[in-house]
């Protein structure tokens, strides 16, 4: 738990641009909420590696969203079922169903559809909200957190030192 | 962001994809082999073993080497052993949960081969009882096609049995009633009563003494007549009941022939079960057994094949397992059957010799393909024949107008020494002969 908090604070306190962290959260949400072995997650992995998003933030958030996904399974199933059985969308789904690529993408699975649709809908608001929160945090709480006893204690640990050294070697990219 | 693109990330991605592909290629064959053995054993309820599996991606295909399916009743014997199976699968159809095999090759198919190790899954069951007398070894088709009369002669008909039972019962009833009627008061009895009444009347004329003696006789006579009348009434009533029961039985028996007809139609229709019955009838026990084995395999597979299609309504009603969801299927224009083998090249080894042939359009849903199943097998230089060719069509494109046909051409049947005449003055013996047969069977509307 301490490791996680340390990592999280390190990310927030670093000079990484808020957009890089926010984007990492958003991609982690897409990958974490939907079944791991889905074609779109390969695309997410490509984007995470190629776009300059914060990898530590992505990995940390991915673990968190995967946990949330387990709890929200029934909700995603219902959302997916609702979308896939909606009469208005029947033509679209039938058209996609006839194309091999989309079949490999398993769009017709209720869980894949429900979780992906939910993640995509939440993507822009999460991006904007986390951007704003990171900026607010850095402007208002960063100095206070740096001086806090928790942060002092964390800084004293060897793990944090090692993490800091590694981060400096790697640069901002995470 | 200062730099939006991280190019080394692309290299990492490509490396990850390459590594995944490498691992897939490295382990997929073993994975496929293990899955086929596990699923096959589960389906067949007997050990299924495979020497090797080779999955190719471009084109998508699978090659299986030495597939052994244990006879579940006899674990030291393989019900089926196939040297090699190779086929190409339509990837688009596979995604649609449909098995569409463009070309399949089945080589070295053999039945009832011995195993070196037991193929029992659970605790070993006792081996199957010894083979029935007269079914040892392979016997080629008898070629004497029995007609409907022969089939009827071989069948035990419930209607005939019931009619026979009824006839016996009627005979017994007749005998019983003859005995009962014989025991009933007859003309003689009533003549006797008449005599006694006459005597009583005479006694009346004999004074007071005769009158008193006659009173007792009158009471006794009345009792006897009353008892006889009661006996006749009771017999009449019982006869009525027995007649009614017999009438009901006759009526019920009159309906049974139709049940027999329906049963025979079902038994000898060109269903998988019917096919095995026809085979047993026409081609002797051994071939009937093989067809039965195939039918059992089909029955084993049937429930699993039925699960291959699920529509939207089914999916909506299904509760998904955690983390899996439910696949919803849509009706696309390109409608393929759930299972289709376009071409299967099959070769098999029998005691009589080697046979090979082709089967086309193997599917259970011919209305979707619009093509009938066709097959052609032939064997050359056989044990008792120079050659045998079997051509057939199973047409279920329009189930209401089913049309199936099989043509058997056997050439050069070697007939050995045969005495044609036992006459000592003019003995005739055929030392050697050859015969050709050409047989055709057709079935219409099942």
C-alpha cells in the first residue's frame, strides 16, 4: 500500500505534464474496465507506448480500474446487452458482424461492448477532470504534501530513493 | 507536451507483438493437441489420443496425426483410428462459430484396432462380451437385397403378436363358454321340471295325504327353478361383459398395425439410425455395427453441435459467467450451416482391401447450401472382388421431397467350386466363375 501511495504521489509531484498523467488514467480506464484479452486493448497498448503518456500512472491506474471492473461486471453486461439488442442499432451491429475485423474485436460480447462503451463515454470527462484536479493539487496542496510527515517518511525509505534515481535516469516520460 | 510521440515505444510494441507471436507459434500445437484430447475424451466418454497436431495460420488449417478414439465398452480396442486428418477452415465462418471446412483429407481410417494401453477413463469396466457367432472377420456385402417382405419377415411385429394373442384368448373364451353352457340347465332339465309338475298335479288328486306331500315338492321345485333362472341370468350378464371386452380388444388391435408401420418407417428411413438398420439388413452384421458406431459418434456430437448456434433472444435470457459476458449473434446475409465440409477425401483399410473416395457437401443443413451430399468410394484388387464402387446421394435440400440413392457396382466376384447337379449320370460342377453385380437403391420422401 505504501509503495502505491509513494508511486502515486511521486507521479503527481513530478514535473510531468498533467495531460500526460490524465491521458494515462483514461487509457488505463479503457484497458482496465474491459476484458484484458480484447483487440482494442492492443490498440490501447500501442497508444500508451507511442504517445508520451505517463507509464507509471497508466500501470497504477490500470490495476485500480481492473479492480473496479470486477465489481461493475453486471452493470457492463446490462449496458452491453441493452446496446446490442437495441432495435435502432440492429442494422449497424449486423453490418459490423459481417466484417471479420469486428468479429475478432468481439464487439458482440455484452461485457466488451458495455465496458468499452462506458469507458469511451467517460474518457473525455475523466481527462478533463483529472487534468483540472492535478493542476489544482499542484497549485494548492503540493507544497503542503511535500512538507507533510508522510512524505518525509516516504522520502526516507530506500525504495523512494531508488525510484527517484530511476525516474531521473528515465526522464519525464514515466 | 513537448514531444507528443515516443518513437522507441513503437519498437517496444513491435517487440511485444513479435514475442507474443513467437510464443503462440511455439506452444499452440501442444495446446491444440491437449484441447482435442481433453474435449474429445469428454465427448466420446472414452480416451481420445493424438500423436501430434499442427496448426497453420495462413491458410488457417489443422493437421492431426494418428487420432485414436477408444471403444468405451472395450478399453483395449480403438473404436476408430485415423492415420492423418488434414483440413483447411474458413476463418470468417470460424468467427461466426461455424465449422466450414473447405477441404478435408482423412487417411488410414481403421476400425476396431488393438491398443497397447488401456483407454479407460474412469475405473476400468469389464471387457465387452465375446463377439456374436458369425460376425468374426469381414464379410463383404451379400448383394442379395431383401425386399419389403424380407424386412417384414425379419421384423417382430407387435400387431401380429397382438392378433395372435387375441385369437388365442378368443379360443379360450369359446372353450370356457362351451363348458359353461353345457353346465347350464338345458331342455332336458326343463322337461324334467315339466314331468315333476305333472306328477304334483296328479298327487293333488290323491287326497289330503298326497296334497301335503306335494307341498314340500312344490317348494323344492320352485327353489331349483329359481336357482336355474339365476344361473342363466348370471351367465347372460357375464357373456355380455366378456363380449364387450373382446370387442374393445379387437378395436384396439386394429390400431396397432399403423403403429407398426410408423415404427418401421422410422426404423428404415434414411436417418442415421435407419441407415444402420438398413446396413445391418442389407450388408450383414459387421457393416451394421460400423454404421451404428458412426451413429453413436453422431449422437455424442449432436448436443455439442446444437450449442453452436445461439440467437439474440437466447443470449438475452442467459446469465453470463463472471467476467465473460454473452456473445450475441446477428443474422447476416451470408448464411452458412453450422457445420459444413465441402470436400472430404477419405481412405480406409478393411480386411477385404483398401478403399478410398470422396464425400462432398457434408452438412446437416442442406437447405442452406442448396447442395446434396454426394459420395463415391471404390476399392481395387480386393479379397473376393476385382473392384467395388459405391456412389451415393443424400438429398435433403427440400426436406419434404427427400431423395436418396445408392449405387453399388461390384466387378469380378470370384465364385469357387460349386456343384450344379448331383446326378451321378450327368454330374455338373462349376470349378471357377466370375460375376459382376450392379445394384441401385432409391428412397424417396424418407
